[in-house]
C-alpha cells in the first residue's frame, strides 16, 4: 500500500484497506453514496482519510443489512436536520439496529432517515428529577411524597 502525497489513497489502496471491490467504489461514487475527494489529471480517483472513514461506515452499514438506498436517504435527511454536517458518514457515529440507522451527535441519537430524536442525555433527565424534587417535600408518615404548596405571599407552608 502506498499512501500518496497529501494523505491521498489510490483506488487500489482503498480496495486493500477496506475489502471492497473497485466495482463497488465506482457504483458508490456514481450514485453519490461516497465520492472520492479528488482525481488525477488522468481521471484516477484519489481518496482522503475522511473518505476512508465514510467508505468504511457505508460498508459496515451495508454488511449490517442496510440498503444503499436507505443509507442515501439517511444521508439526505441528516444533512437537512444537521445543516453543518457535510459528510454524515465521516462526521457522525452511525449505528445500524435492525433496519434503523441511528446517528449520534453531541450526546443525542437521531433516527437518520427522519431526524427524530431517539434517546436523551441522562444528565438532562437528572436535572429534571432534581428540579421536581425541589418542589416536593418528603412524607412525614411514609405515605409518599407530597407537593409543597407555595403561597403567593412568599411564605412556605407544608
């Protein structure tokens, strides 16, 4: 394997590194799944390390049973939902679970095809629980928490 100047990789190198065929690489480029970042004056594809990340991600999603069309649809949806992300396959952590692709960013998971949030940050829930607890007084007789009544005058009654 010979890495070229500027961190570029030849098609032959990508085939060896990722275990994909030249035909797959051409198809993925033609269908805009993952395109090489540059080409030589003679038209030979050259891939960056970021391209390798995107290609490996695509390959793993496909190996997990996700169709190329679903991956393409997910990329389009993620670009709409996350406009600062240019290359979702390289910039996001993607996970296939069944026929669903989840994209993780900043502690949040999105269903890649719809952009719907799937999980939440535990710290956010902890903050909600802490705020709720500040408004509840522990029970006196063990019968369960009771809500604190806060009079408008600022005095606290129980």
